[in-house]
C-alpha cells in the first residue's frame, strides 16, 4: 500500500544522514528514478508473469508517479515535483560533464 513511499523516504533520509552532500542526494534521486524505469522496462518486456506482476504491484513507474499516487496529477505540488526532477537531472548532467572534463583534462 504505502511501500513505495516508505522506501523512497527511507532511502532519502539514509543518504541525507550518512552522506550529507547535495551531490549525493542528486545522484541518489536520479539513480532511483532510473532504476524504477529500468525495472518497469523489464516488467514490460520480459515474459515472466510473476515478475511482471510483482514489479507493477510494488514498484512505482517513477518518482513523480509515486508522488502522483498520493496527491494526484492535477495539483501544483505535482507540477513542482516534475520541475524538481527536471532540475535534478540538469544538475546530474552538470556533475557528469564536470567529472568527464576532469578526466580528459579539458
């Protein structure tokens, strides 16, 4: 029932408590969203009914989808969540480019 929300909050709190860095938080949020999407890709394309039903039942499609399950999609909070995810992905892209630039010594 609330397993997706509890899991999301627990992971976010663990990262904030242990790492205490903004970059770790951004990497966690974007990675978790990618994992959710990859698992649903597996559920859609692997023909194992037990696995597909398990993934669809307990794992949300994405972080905004998990939030939409509780607040709905016709809400300003949902729009803020979508824009926050967009900004998080832009920040992650900046971090990745910065890491690659350091390795190439640009």
